C-alpha cells in the first residue's frame, strides 16, 4: 500500500518543489517626473491576455520601492496608479528575478482639478544634516516664496539680508544656487508663488558636496511639475519712502512633454535717499580729546536696474536631462550725489568747516551662464551629473570730489580730484558628481575646478591726498585664482541612529599683482574640510543631533584690490592684497521636541576671518576703512525656535537667540597692539500670519524683531526694533493679487554704531529709507496653476564679487 500511494505523493511533492524553484520576484521604485519617490502608490499585476484578471497587488513604501514575490513565469500587465497621476501601464515578461528600476508617474492636471485639497498645518522634520520645513498644501501656501523663507524656523530677516545663527546664508532652489544680490533675490522670490513650494531645507552645516566656502544654506524644494501648458504673469510695485519708487516685471513659463522654458524680466528705476550723522573724537597720546569732527552726510542715488533670467530643461527620456540657465543684471548710469559737511572744533581755536560735494557714476553688468547634464543610472537612486559655469562681471566708476575748507578768520581753500576705475572679472567652473546607494548606505563623490581672472585699473587726477596737484597717477591690479576640489560622503540610517560623514579637499593657487606698486603676492595652499553628523532618535518625540564642520572664508575680490575710494580727502576705503583666507570650525548640538520645539547650542571659531575695520589717524585727522584679517573671532550661544498654528486661521513663529561674540584685531592706529571687542547679545523675533477671510483669499501678517547688540566690523551696533505689517488679497479665483505692506512702523530700525577702544572714539548713525509703504499688484494669465522650473546658477565663486 505504501508503494501504491508513495509514487503519486512523491510526484506531487516533486512538482510542488519544482514549481517553488520556478517562482520569481519583481521589484522596482515608483517616482514622479522629478525623480522623487511616490509613496503608497497602488501596483497591480494583471493577466496580460484579458487585462482585467488580478494576479497580485502591492503598495509602494515611503521611499517609493515595491517588491512582488512568488511570481510564476508568464507575461503580465503591471498597472501603477496614484491620486493626481496618470496610470502607468507596463507589460513585463517574468522568466527570472526582475528589477524594473524607476517607474515614472506623470501628474494629471484634470485629475488634480477634481481633487479637493484640504490645507493642513506646516510641519518640521529634523534630518541628520538639515532641518526640513514642510509647507506643501498648508496654511502657508499663500503669497510668495519670500514669505515662506521669512517664516522658516531659524531664519531671520535683517534688513534685506536673510541670516541663520547671526550669519549670512546662501539660497538654493532645488539644490541650485541663486546668484543674485539681496534685493534681486527678494524680487525674484516675491514673484514666485508659495503654492509651488514643497519644503525649505535649513542646512546650518553644509555637507561635503557643497563648496567649503560660505555659511548656512536655505534650499527651496519646489512641488512637482504638472501637465504641458503655458502660464505667465505681469507684476508691479509702488513704494513710498522719502522718494517714491516703482518696479515692473513679467514672468513666463511654457512646458511640453520634453521641454520646460522659464523666463522673467524686471525693471526697477529707483531714487533713494540716505542720511548719516557721525562723529570722531581725535585724541592725544594721553587719551584726551584734541579735536572733534561732527559730520552730516546726505546721498541721493538714482538707478535704472534691469534683471532677466532664462531657464531651459530638456528631458531626452526618463534617464537623461539637460539644463541651461542664464542670468543678466544690468545697471547703467547709476549716480550717487553726495554732500558732506564736517564741523571741526580744535582745542583753543575757532570752529572750522569742511564741505565736500562729490558725484559717482557707476555702470555695472553681470552675466552668468550654467549648463548641466544629469543621467539617472539603471540602479535605483544612482545618478551622474556634469556642470559647467561662466560669469562675466564688468564695472566702471567715475568719481569727482570737490572740497572747500573754511577756517575763521581766513579765505576758503578749494580742492578737487577725480578717479576713473574699471574692473572686469571672469569666472569658469566645471564639476562632476556621482551618487549611488551601496546596500543601505548612501555614497556621494565629486570633483570641481574653478578659475577666476580679475583685472582692475584706476586713474587719479588732481590734488588728492599725498600727491602734488595736477599729477596723473594710476594703478592696475591683476588677480588670478585656481581651485581644484574633490569630495566623498557616506550616510547610513539605523532604527534609532543616523550618521553622515564627508571629506572635501581643496587646493588653491592665487596671485595678486599691483603693477604701479610693483608688488606681487603669490600663495598656494591645500586644505581638507571634514563634516560629521550624528543623530539619535530616542522616540517619535525626542531626538538629539551633533554636527561638526570645517570650512573656509576667502576674501572678496574687491577686498583684495588696494585701490582707494574717497568720501573726502580725510575719509576713504581701501582694499588689501595681503588678505588671507580663514578657516572656520563650527560645532552644534541640537535637541528637537515633538518636531516642533527646537533648541540649539552652537560654537563657531572663525579664526582670522577677513573683515572691514575702521581706524582713525589721530595725528593726520584721517579716518579709513580697510580690509584686514582678524587675529581671532569666536561666537557661541543658544537658540530656540517654535512655529505652530495657534488657530486654523493663525500661524505664529517665535525665535530667540542669546549669544556671545568676540573679535580681536590688530589696532593699526594704536601702536599695532591687539584690541578686543566683545558683546553679549539677544535676538528675538515674533512672526504672525492671519487668514482674515473665510475663503482664505484675504491674509495678513505682523512681525516684530528686537536686537540688543550686534558686531559689525570694529563697531558695536546698539539695540534696534523693527515692526512690520502686511496684507494680501487674491482676486478672481487667484487670477490676480494685490498686497499692501508697512515697514519699520516704529521708525526704530536704524541705530548707532560706535567704535570705542584704546585711542579710538568714533561712531555713525546711518538712516537709509527703512520706513516705507509698498503697494504691489500681480496678474496671472494662461494656465497659471502649473508649477515651473525656476532654479538658479550654482557657482560659489560669484558670492565674492
């Protein structure tokens, strides 16, 4: 009987065993058109013969990956679907284990129109090397990108400049650097809708893939591209300060299946007024005041700025993308009309006066070109990219200075001199980057070359200081710099731990040549820049992160130029060709509570970083601002930030920073002894955003900032307060938008800066047009709900222009 039944049983087990060995797996990753993972997409394997019979189903994970197991050899139809995207149908033949790579879903405009979007509260996520502020489809998805940046945790708007941890920031869009001035950046982002923003990444310690030069990075991640079509807008703004001024602009975006084109243009004619009052107490060797100069300065600036951007993306296929970006800034015939009146009181003599009238004509053009090719490899998450960049910067300055010195009794003494200066800078960069996962570890590497060529010339004519009247003097300064860089970086996540480490090396060869002074400065050096991050997630509500970085601060090109620019014959600015780059070491320990309350302890040693320092020459009655390396520079502090929706119509964000700053420098007019200035400061801000109307089309914002003290070069800035109020109303189903802003309502933004140490005692109170009212209007046309391809040029060398 055993033999009778054992043969069929054996045959059955054999066939089952054979069938088991004949089954295979199918895996891959679901991504969108930007190669971002699509989580929780539905995947169905259908019978290829009738396209309706379901064989197996699966759902993509949070990183977009999926895996079918125990698949019998056959031909199937794989259907991938997700809300807001067009279905992706793909026929596959399974005869072995298959890796399908990336399956791309294209967004469906019609489907998106049918989806009712419920706005949620913004959230913050702490990653090992950055803070991610997630704002897509939140209560903050109104207004502009500039509004989003101002609300980002840890970010403070100081004047026109964004700061993180008391230092300036670099702004990126989709990991591409924005190469614009502070005012141009604000103009660009004010016309870039917040609806297009997915998240803001605050990278206080940039990883090895970024250039070793510069401070924190704000990386704007945009939402996904939608369907083919065209959109555009025209915008205008009118500002009333002491003088009225206005701005006109237009943006256009066009998308086909393979091509994205974006272009914008802004015209900004401006008339600006600035008034300063200042004093200098010149001293003798005993520290007694022997002469006091009280000065009133008025400047009227007229300019007609033009800026334009053109950006092209071409997708050859799902794996190959070509990007081209160009940027133009052109400001012809910018004029500065200055009037300076100094009243001089010498011990034992009558009051004297010095009247200076000067004009400065400035022509500036700045062109940048960027080309990038990106190839996505067959391995999921692996890519190779190549970038090239070119910048051309040209500037011409003509200055005429007329002075009248009046001493009572006695006739007035007139003097005049002229300068004519030109500067041209060429910047070339090329880089190659490679990213790939190795098991559960992420690996990045790359190389970069930068070449900078700068040529400056200045001609002096007239009786300027220390030169006999009528003499023609000149100087020509040549500066060349070449940097070779390479980096590697690895990152890995465990259940509760995350770690990332990188190493970047940069070799620099620089040469400065002052022709008239017959002075040549050559310097070669190689530096390594490690970065390290370690994060521990105790649970869902508590995490602790430590990071360290070693970075470099190179002198700006203008600071290396030894030319003098005069306010009058007793007051001038000068560069320094002997400036050296400084190494900066930064440490930070961060604690996140419920991903909502953030505490940061930080310490930064900036070493001998270059700064602009002011010195008064007591003997010759001269004040000069020169570029010099500090001897030491440190800062440390603790900061706290928290943002939340207090009500469904009220979002509030609070930021506090208590810090210490200390700088030591060589006192050039005090016997060349070291001088130290130190402050304990406090920086606090409160930002509020209100949805005033029930339909969300009328919003308002109120912000308050207070700073106790701040260091600026060799000056200590006294406390100041800024209160701002704004309103925004969208019209005609978001077709148009009107805004109204009141800045510096209390008129407390401008404050005194004083330099008082050893035999130095001077200060000034600068009063630009910080208090103003601005009215803006924007009209959208075409399919204005499309997301565009806005980005910018990545070349850190442009920061030093």
